[in-house]
């Protein structure tokens, strides 16, 4: 009887995560819990990424994302590449190293 009761504890709902931000990594999104008219509301505020579109990305010190299709990203056409960093994936131009796009989603949130 006791193992059955303990196993039912695993069926309880999990705590809320930063779903609106597209990330399950706490460092990517900041969440605050507010009480509005007797109900609780989670507000998700995306944090600022270290690099924005147009910035020079340090491709010399970062690892290349080898299988972008696995993470739901378009395959590279040879003029740009993907680099993961702190739960964010950057699409970077090959020649200049400029950031073309900042990508945040659930499938890439765990990448470091």
C-alpha cells in the first residue's frame, strides 16, 4: 500500500515554467508571480542576450552547432552558421561574424 501512495506523489502537477518565453531554462527568462483579483498570474520577461543582431559574435571561442535540423532550425546554406550560447542560438554570418538572428525556443534552451 505504501509504494502505491508514494508513486501517486509523482502524478502531481509540476511547477509552472517559463513557457511564454519559449525556454525552460530559468536564466533565460525571469518570472514573477503576481496576484490579480484573487488569482495568480505569471509574468514572463525575456532577459537581454549578450549579443544582438548586428553585433560581432566571437566565433573563435564558441562551438558550432553541428545538427541544426535536430533542434528545429533551418539547415545552413553555407553563408551562415549556428552557434549556441547560454540557452540562445545565434545565426552568424561566416565571413564577418555578424549576428544575423537571435533564436530562442524550447528545443534549444538547454544548449550551452
